[in-house]
C-alpha cells in the first residue's frame, strides 16, 4: 500500500490521488487518518465515543482531584471548566507529556493540576473494566507510538501492510510526536519519502517553476448577488464541457451554499449541498423543550411549542407529511385548550393523573368548573385520553425532582424521560420519521449517559446536578446535523471545503465560492516556563507559528497547482464587512513576482487591479455584450392600488349560517379578510393563537369577574372586598394567565393585580350605587338575524342567519331595563369615547339588539343602555349618565344597528356575486396610510373616512374603517410586503 500523508489532509476524499508524476497513492491521509490506519494494523482500534462522554468522565476525575487551581471555577461552572482543562490535558499528551508532576508545583499550577487529575484516570476502551477515561486522539497517538517503539525494539516481524508513505512536508518539521512515529515506521521497514526527497526526485511545482495560476476575483455587494455571479461562472464551465466527458472544474466551498444552490437550480445545474452542521436543528430541540415543561414553573408557551412539535418527512410515495410527538387529535385538543385558557392549574393536573379525572362520556365532563384542559381530555377517545393524562401528570410540580438551590434530582428526571422515549418509539413506526426519531432517541440516550457519568458517586447513588450544568449537558449531547434546506446532487464537479484537499488534474479550473477570511488564530497554549517543564517531561512542544506555517503551506501548494482560479466574494455577509482569504494574498505575491505589469506592487494593489478583480455587474455586462446571456424582461413589483378581486362562479357557498360580532366587524370593512379567515378557514398556527399580553390579561380578568359573580360575591348592594378580589385573582392566575406566575414576572403580576382590584372595586361599586343588578356574566345568545342578499339584476332574497355571541356583563336597572357592559383591558380611553360620541359602538348596538330579540321586543323601541368599562384605568365609557359622562351620539343603538345590517347585506351580496375586496384597505392605500403613521397622513385619512361615511349614510349604511396593524392577512393579500 502506498500512502500520501499531509498535515492538512485529514478529511480529504479517499479516491486514489496522484502525489507526483508517476507516483500513485492508494490512500490520502492526515495525522488522524494515519493513526487510525495504524490502530487497525496494530490491533488497537476501539469503538468511537462522543467527545462529550470524555468531558463527563474527566469532570468526575476533576471532582475527585479537587485541585486548588480550578476549584473555584469548577464550583461555579463544572462542565465548561472540565471541557477546557481536558483540552489542555490532550494538548500535553499529544506533545508527549508523561503525566509527571512539575518540579515546582507552586510556579506551574496548571501542570500540577493536570498531573493531579491524571492520577485519577485509567485510560481504556469504553466499557472495559477499570476504565475512567476513554481515549481521545492524543491517547491514540501515544498508544500507537508506544506499540511501534516496542515492535522496533523487539525486532519482531509485524506486517503493517504499508510499503511507502509520501510525506508532503519535511518530516522533521511535523509537530509533536509525529517525527518519532515516522522514525519508528522506518525502523519497521516502511519507506518514508520526505518532502525534500520528493522535490529532488520530481522537481518543484507551482510558483517555483515560474508558472502561477490565472487569478480572477469577482466581487459582489452581498451574498445574493455573489450567488448569482458564481452560478454564472459554473454555468459557463458546464457549457464549455458541452457534455464531452467530465467537466474539468473543482468547486471550493467557503460558506454554506443555500443561496448558490438556489441560483444553480434555476439554471438546471447540479446543486452543491454544503451547509454548516449545527446542534440547533430540529432533532436537537425536543429534549430541551421537554425538560422545560416538566419544571415546577410551567411556561405555557414552551408547552404549546412541545405540543405542536412535528417532524416534516416524506411518506412512501414521496409526499411531504408532518408527524407529531403526540397523535394529531391529542395535539389539536390540548392546543385548543391552551388557546382558551393559557395555563394548566396544578389542581387540574393532579385530577388528570388520579382517579378523579373525568373520562370521556362522564357527566363530570360537563361541569362548569372544569378547566378547558380537562374538558379537552374528556372529549378524547380512551387511548388518546390516556396519553394526554400521562402528559398532564408530568406537568405537575415535583419539588423532589427540582430541589432548592437550583439543583435537580437526576433519578427522578431520567424516570420522566421514559414517557418521551415511549412517544418516540411510536413516532418511529412511521417510515418517514424513523430517522429523525432515532436521532432524537440518540440525543436522549447520550444525555442519560452523561448524567450517569457526571453524577455517579462511589456509593452507587447519584448526586443532584445544578440546573446550569444540566443545560450544558443537554447542549453537549445534542446531535450535530446539517440543514435540510439544500442537498447535493450528482455532478462531474469536485466539491471540497478545504483548500488543502484540492488535487487538480491538468487544466483544471477552480471556482472558489465565498473566498472570505474564515481562519481562526491558533492560540499559544503554554507559556515558556510550562513549555520548558513539558519538554523535561518528554514532550516536544511545537511553536504555533510552525504549525500555522505547515497549514498555510499545505493549502497554498494545492492552490498553486491550478491553472485558473476564479474567486467569488461578497463585500458583506450577514450585514458585516468581510475580508478576503489570506491565501489569496500569498497568490498575489506569486503573481506580482511573475507579471511585469504588477511587479513591485503591494498585495492590496495586486488584488484590486483590474486584471485581477472585477465586479458582479461587470461580469454580467460582459456576458450580455458577448451574447452569452440575455436580459430578462424587467419586472418591478409595485404595491397594489386595490385589493379588489373576482371569485369565478360567485361565493354563494361561502355565505355564513351563523355570525358573531367579530365576524360582522371584519365583514363591514374587509370582506376579503373574512373570506380568507372564515370562508376558507385560513388561520394562524396554534402557538400564535395561545393568548399573550393584553389579550391574555383581558380574558383572565373576565374570568375573575365571572367567578366573583357566580360565587355570589356580587349582589344587590353587595361589593366584593379587595381581599376577595385578590384571592380569586391568585386562584385563577395559574389557569388563565400562567405567564404571570413565572419567575421574573412578579412586577407585572403585582401591577395587574393592583389594577384589577381597583378597577373591579370601581365597577361593582358604581353599579351598586346606581341600583343596577348584575344578571349574568358571559351570557351566551343565539337570535335570528334577518338578511337581504341582492344579486345583480335580481330582487333581494331574504334569508335568516343566526347571530351568536356572549355578553361580558348583563345587568338590570331598577326599572327592569337591560344594561350591557363590555369589559376591555386597555388604556385607549379616547378611542372608546369617540366610538360612543360618534355612534360607532357597533358591539354595544349588536348586544342590545340580541337582547331585544331574545325577549321578543322591537329593536326600534330603543330597548336598554350600554357602555364600555376599561379595566386598566378603571373607567366607564357610556352616554348613560348613571355610569358615564358622555353626550349621546347622533344615532341611537337601534339606528346604528340598522345601518350595520344594511352594510352587512351589501357585503354579503358582494361575496355572493364573487366581488371580493376591502373598501377600508383600498382607502388606506389611496391616502397613503399603510406604513405611514405621520399626523398629516392620519388627518388626511380621517377626512377621507368622514367623506365616505357621509356618502354611505345617505344610503342608510355606514363606512366602517379598519386598522390593518394587527391584521394577519396583509402579506397574503399584498397590502404589505417588500416591494423594493
């Protein structure tokens, strides 16, 4: 066997390569590859283990050694301290350190600490008796050298199966123990051809011969333009080959190729599929998410993310499918419960796990006091309900698992992982998801092993672990995977990621994608005193400058062998300016030495000379001038001038059978959004629908009011005390507003509690003073809604829909007339005052209309009064002088509802005819209100709204303006977006 060895060749392709003219190599190896080959030939190979396993084992040894040098750091951050010190230990062993203590430990505490830890270590294969540290690369090197030395000393015949090793660097300049390794191989009969001998026998190459590559640098302003420029170069190369054999091109990838692959795909060219490996991919996210939801302080948004966790894969037919950790019915039911009540109360969790939990079909499932979570479980079929109950049991606070002082009981923690493993087993039954399930289970298995290695004590038990270290172990055990956004397709191009791995054939053209500076300086590990002590202990310390020179020389030698190099670089990447790769500076020196025009110029001037550097724009212009490319028709995206569109065949099938006020409010101004949301059922994802912020707090305070009324804490001349309100607030917070109960939310929780107590005291106190008795809270209504649908050229068709909803607070005054109060958690006092004084309180008019229809009265009688109560400031907004101070608007509530219904008839008639659009959006576009909140624009828009409303009023309708700041469909409809 003939081997080509280079200090920078680890990871190079295994294809046979030509090391020199007429000298063929069967293997191309770097230092790690050579040691692995010798391990196999010497019978020293052992199963590989994850690097994090060695960190966990070394951490245990450090804990026993307890050296003063690392003691304080270890107490605060044991995992990362162990990882750092293990790096030092491996560097010393790789250099040849024998593990002895320094002569003066007080002067060299680091080496003394390493020696103290080494006494606690027994290096051996994983699982072997007595092993406390599995070998790393440094241990393998020491072990191989020891066996080679023994074989050489014993003069025993041992067939290594290696005839020749051609070393591309001078052997004497190799770092650490490698010169000794090659000396022992020579003693055992292996021919080691030194780089100096190689040069003498075959002549110099590259710059030394007087030939240098033709260098071309194409510079683009950013990565998108750079990707397009590089794709043009590769398209030229592919066209030049014209299908006659493999393309004589190599691609050196200096950055992920997701953008470049997109451009190559557009041109019908093979994609390169290079992407950075990361531990933050999907398969590494499930375990930390699971651990976050079994903590005592449950974050409902983490729980929603866990419930919604799905893996996108393909079925047997190749179609995309999503497979969840939980069965779809369970996932939908529990996410729906969180949308209604963003919390899982501890009492509910306890009930779900015990015998008292309601099962499907039980009468208890209809109890009013059941939580939405429990109702969701009760509605599932038995198998799915059991899965949900098991999950709910895991959500119960477990003070034994999470003790005081930020520590975790690892025994109880790993016991809870059994449930997750069972779910992954079920997930793995799907062929498409099996690979992802195996990766996640591998994450859990490695995590569990690291916990064992980290927390095991001599008595056979396990110590608690700090939460910070637990998070470090979760991250260290995560699988490192590449992005699935790009894949490599078969091509004749040689695609590599390291310049040292390049091995050109004659006439090869190198295209270097993103030739930017990605080098990292090699730190100096040992100070002079430590280096001297390590040398005394048998080590050979190589200066970092020498190692860096070897790396540069290996890569530069490979680059110099190419005839033509085209480098594509962006000026900026991720918003930051970048520098070109330092290897290009070395090539610039070669070029300057051999080019008369560039001779004597410094590096920067060579690299920016027009002979070398061009722009992506100039490259494209040259292709157009030579006819090798055509300019596509210019398309400039522009914002829409209207959202109006036509639905072929009409929208009769979309007309609703039931309407809530929320739907009506949308229909009056924006029937396009209504069609998308209610007609077609397009909605945001479940996680986005879990209430947060003001929406969550508003629902929570509604529940507090409802509970106070149902418990008869409120009645005629009866106002709940502050203590009563506070007690109900604290009781319901975990169920309806669990984010307020998390650590770090105390200030917000106290602020909301104080505002709630003050506001509800004002609300109930004012009603009691005015002798207004509360009849119900969240009272549902279902009443007929008469509509008239008019189609072009036809008479109106009268039809009846159902008006549904619930009234926040329904009351009666002393005369028996209804009083409707709508509760809002907001400080927008001016906005709601304007609604009342301008007769735009559509919600109040709708509720009063529903009440009048329920009681069989004519809506035209002006039956009852209504108002808003703003919970944050604790203020009534009403034209009823008993509870408010506003003048009545121009329209009564019945008159306002009549305008609403006429406008509703018009919008539904438009939908039936297929006329879809948004009058409010079109007006906002016309006035420039979209994206412009200046006072001038707001005034112009308000004036335009007034004119449109006056015109609508002449026809007995109204013009309902709408704010699009919080509309979920503006990107879909084209109302907002990037039109640059």
